C-alpha cells in the first residue's frame, strides 16, 4: 500500500504523455492518411501499455489478498486456540 502514490504518479505520467502525443499528432500538419496511421500506432501502444498496467495491478491486488487472508487465518487460529 505504501507505493500507492508512486503508482498513481506513474499512471498520470503515462496518460499525460499519451494525451500530449495524441494532441501533437492531431494538430501536426500531415496528410489525413498519415495522421490516421500514426494515431493507429499510438492507440495500439496505449492498448499494450494499459494491458500491462492492468496485469501489474491485478498481480499486486492478488498479493495483497493473499497477505490479508494469511494474517486473518493466523489471528483466527490464535482465537480458536485461546
């Protein structure tokens, strides 16, 4: 849980970069076909990065769940022995 701020910062940085790149592509003087090609590449990169972030956060959530269940199990065992 102590990394929550840094994870949020990283996500904000990535999203800000992608938004900036998208705006740069949209407002850059280029042919429509070329702009669509660049935008397609950018969206594919965004898709890949978002899937990686999802998997990373899913793994961290699973680790947290296991930690909580382990602690709860230990406390329950202590209570049942008392």
